[in-house]
């Protein structure tokens, strides 16, 4: 059997990643079968194992890709306000809330990922995507003094706000309430 080209392998990887994202979003980690992901991607189970090692490896890649999508959105919005440090922090924080709740994988990023991967591994993936930028933005507003603590507190508050938004998806005022509360936190920094 001929070997697949690097381009074919990349296409297969992307197809499996999309199918995994859809499956984990729809059914959660525990209820997703590798065979179902493979079928949805139009590949064999062996292809899933070849590219991701196992179902947990696939989830890790899905979470990492989701964090990267949200981080790219956040950085773009924050950079648009780069002339003013507080405005940049505010824009980035609001972009996080909007970006992650508009992303179909919010459940995977904030519920399935931490539960299946474990807190330490999930935090490492989160840190590789956006914590450094958040800390830089907090430092630009406050100086280095308590920037690490403030960064983690603000990140936790945003994650909890997003989880609340996901739970109250039918409440049209909830998003505005989270944005107002976030403004109050940022103003207090």
C-alpha cells in the first residue's frame, strides 16, 4: 500500500480533529467512541490512533486547538486597543467571554477537557495559549507586583462567568451581566 503524502496526512489529521471536536462537543468525552469519530472523519480507527495515540490524545489535541482559536480571537481584539493598557485588557477579557461562548467547543474547553485530562494538563494547555498574554496585559495595567495572582484570579472569574453563560444560554441578559461584572473587576485592578 503506498504511503500517504504529508499533505494527505495533514488532511486526515484535520478531518479527525474536526470530527473529534464535533463528537466531544455533542456527546462529551465519556460517551464518544473512537469508532464514531473515525466514521465521521471518513477514516479508520487506526488512523485516529496513528495521529493521536488514543481517545485522550485526541481530546488533548481538540482542547489545544480550541484554546488556540479563542486565544487568536482575544489577541486580535486586544491588539486593536493597544494604545491604552486598560482598554486592551478590557477588550481582551471581553473577547475571551465572547470568543469561547461563540465557539462550539466551550463545553469541551471548560468541562470535558479539565475533567478528562486533569487539572494540571488542562491548565498547561490553557497557559500555552493565553495565560502569558493575559499576564502581560495585567502587568501593563498594574506593574509586576501582584500580576501573577491577579492574572489567575481574573482568568478564574472569566472561566466561571463563561460556565454560567453556558448554563443560562436562554437568558438574554446574562451575557450583558457578565460583561458589566467583568468591567467592574477590571476597573478595580
